[in-house]
């Protein structure tokens, strides 16, 4: 009779130094995460709003902006105040979205 045993190497369970991150096993059972569905819904709504807000017509409405096409944008996940745009003209601008002016 042949018996197979599962084994793990020591390298998979130990860290080489204190700065290494360990892989965390997550329990995805919905009974243990009652707010997961509401949290995912909130994330989806926020993502949809940001997609609509940062569409091309919005960037064109910033007034005296870049002289060339905008190639990159970045926004904070928690607030809309530090909106940063970068363009092909080599400029990076930080915008105040309430007044639609460059800071």
C-alpha cells in the first residue's frame, strides 16, 4: 500500500528577514463577512461615478489647461481635491475641481 503525505517546505512558512510579507489566507465565506456585499456595491458605484466624472468632456472643461493631449490622470481614493493630470506637453498640473482652476 502506497501512502502519500502532504508536506510543505520550510521556505514557504518562514520569512527570510523581518521585512518579508507573509501570504495571508482569506476566508471568503459570506457568512463570515456580512457587509461584503454592501461594501462591493459602494465600490462599484464609486468607480462608476469616477469613470463618468473623468470622461473626456470633463477634462476639456477645465479651461486654461494643457496645450497638448492629456495622457495620464490620478486622483485620491478618499477625496477629489488632489486631482493631478499629465500631458504630452511635459507638464503636470494639480487641479482644484471645485473651482476648475490649476493650483
